[in-house]
């Protein structure tokens, strides 16, 4: 079944071993009752009915009824127990997988890709759930029906049984061969589905742009190509696994033909009774259904093995760890809140995205970061939050090496508004709180500081007004103000605003800066912006270009010394920028 599948089954099913064992016993008993019914019928036809004893007929008929009821009850109870085990196990797998995803390092997340992680949390866990349920229901019943049916037919007529059994090795060979081919095919199918999900998510997120640029036909063609690839792989896997059932039917039908011919000959010769032949045909149907169930399990198991491999690869992936570095001799003064010392970083470990970055910001000061798209502005924020670790150099937070601070403690000291940040399908209040221990007063105050009170307390809206996914029922400026309120609510030590005022008008932006200056004096603020007006009043301004630090100082200093900053100023505010 595969090493990774065995790990999943061993770890996640261990708490349910007793329940599974009880279910197996009940399923076994119910299946035995099912197997007894044709034998009792044969006995009644060949021995009880010829005696014309009504009492015995009622007795044996009553016995059949009892067996039927016990079989039905046992199967229902066992199936419900199996469903509960499958449901609870899948819930635990899904929980651990989601938890792992939230703790994955950014390198691991980038490697898997978000659509692939979504697919593993949904379709792959579903495949595992299907397998766990089916194996418990059919994995016990089908083999018992197969083996028990063969053993009982041996007692009825060994010759006919041997004829039937002779075709079984061919069926086993076919199932084994197709299963070996099926597992890698289903793995490829899941990878193709990852690509499919990736495109669908991208198209849905950018549906307005697609419509605005009349690119619907283009996107339909792209979708068609990927969809065709998924169908192609699915068809190939389906055609391979589809061999099993027809091949089984072929060999079993051959066996049936020979059984009927031999049975007719033996009845005519007086070597076998009619009732036994009827029972034999019933058992043949039971054996056939059992083999069909086993073949279906092979398909389900093939899918589940491929999915289990994908799930375990995430569970085994590198996560964010609290690496403790002993760098006490390099601790900074406590009033230095943020310090970068010769920091370089590369996403791909080939070329640097940041090169030799040096700056220092004291507690309560504001750092503005400006530069073209792709210059490395957001990368600085990612390093501060330890989404990634610097390739070279050292970063200090509050005078301590950043890697010596536990991740939970580090990130709880930040308030962050990212580019294209997310609002959730919940109330405005809960979007600001976001599960933190914040009072209603904290939330309302944060909304006030973020210049959001006016529209939040509008007559058609309120603090408990439910937002659509991604805040679709808010304007761009309203979204940003709710996000800023979320970042301010816990009064963070460090506030990062990554292009968070791009949708704000100049008046609102100025009022926000005023509130920050008045009420967050001890908060160190990092403002990443495209507009000079958003950062010109900062204590320090870092100018980046292609990951390199080409300017650092105040607004006035940079206007005098940094050509790139001068050019940005001229393009945004006119020639007379020094007068601002």
C-alpha cells in the first residue's frame, strides 16, 4: 500500500483500533449470517420439503428469517461504526493538515503552491475518507463472502467448486497489475487538478479584469487546455482501472459456463441434488459480487495511496521553527527597535532580492520605505515578521537578534496591513478583533483611529454588519481602513503598513498619520508606500532599487542627495518638492 499510507493508517487509526475490531466482529457475524441463507435454502429444497413436514418447514423458514434479520442488523451497525471511524479519522487528518499548512515555512508554501495545498485539504482528504469507509465496510465483508462462499460450496460439491476456483488466479493477477499502474496515474491526476485549481482561483479573483479587457475568450481557451489535460489523464487512469471489472466478469462467466455444464451432467448422473445446484448458483453470485467489491476497493485504494503520499509530504515539510541563537554579545540598545546589519536575502538562493541593507530605527520612530515595484519593499516586511530568514547579515528587534525571539512572541508585537490583505465573511467587529482578546472599546477606538468610524456607524451599517468574502461590499478605501483598524487594535510595538493607504484620499491619509502621531507615540511604524506624501514626514526614509539601498535619510536629506528620490518627487508632486 505504500510507506506513507501505512504511516497514516498506523498513526491516525490507532485510537480507533478497539472500535474497528468491534465493527469487524459485528460485520463478520452479519456476513456469516448472509452466507448461511443459501445453504439453509438448499437444505430445505433437498431434504425438508420432500419430507412434507410443515413444522420443520416453519422451523427452517424461521431460521432463515432470524439469519436475515441478524445479517441486516449486523451490517447496519458495523457500517455506522465504520462511517464514524472514517469521519473522525479524516477530521483529525484534515485538522493536522490545516494546522501544518498554517505553520509551513514560506519556502515550503511556495514549493507546494496554494492551489495544491487547497487540493490536498479537500480532494485528497476526501479520497482518504472514501478509502477508510469502504475498506471497513467491504474490506471485511467482501473477503469473507469470497472465502466463505468458496468453503461452503466445497461442502456442497467439491468438483464444481474446483472448476470455479480455477479462474480466480487470473482475476488476482489482473487486479494486481492494474493497481500498480493506477497509483502513479492518480498521482498525476491530482497534480493536474492542482494546475486546474490554480487557474480557476486566478480567473475568479481577476474576473473583473478579464471582463474589462474583453479577455473572456482567451481565458476560456486557457481553461480548455488545462481542463482537457485533466480529462486526458483521468480518461487514461479510468481506462486502465476499467479493465478490472470486464476481465473479472469474463473469467467468472467462463467459470460459470463450465460450472453449469458440469452441474447438469452431475445432476443427470445422480451425483448432485437440484437444491445444491441452486445454492451453488446463489453462492456464485455472492462470490461474483465479492470480487466486484474487491476490484472497486483496488480503485479506491489506488486513489487513496496517491492522496496519502501528497498529504504526508505536507505533514513532513519544513515548518517555521523557533531557532534559538546565542548572540548576546551582539544585542543592541533597548531603544533601538529595528536594526538591519548588512542584510541580504534571496528567494531562490541564486540571485539576491535584497543586498547589504543597513538601517536602524529607534522606538517610536517612523521608517518610510519607497521604491519601484519589485525593489524589495515588501521583502523587508517579510524578513521583519520572519516569514523568511535573511541569507546574510543580522536583524535585531528590540535589541535582540530576531532569531532568538519565539515566533509567537515576535509576531504578537506586530500590527500589520499587507498589500491586498484579506477581510473575512464576518462582522466588521470580528474582522478587527480576529480572534484576539480585545474589548469592544479597543475595537471601536481602533476604528476611530483608522478613520473608519464615519462609514461603520452609517445608518445602513454597524459594527456587527456582516461583510462579504474579501470585503466585496466595501469600497477600496473602506477596506483599507478596516484593515488598518485591525492592525492598530492591539496597540502593537511595531506597525507595518504595506501600501495600505493607496486607496485613501490625501485628507484621510493625513488624518490617519495625525492619529498615529498622537496615540501611538511608542509604536515604531514602518510605512511601505508608492507615494512620497505618505512617507515624507517619516523620521527615516529608505529608498530601494533592485533590492539595493540607494538612499537613507529624512525627506529633506534625500531631496538633496538621492537622484531616484528626486525623480519620484518631481513625478508625483511637481518640481518644487522641497517646499512641501
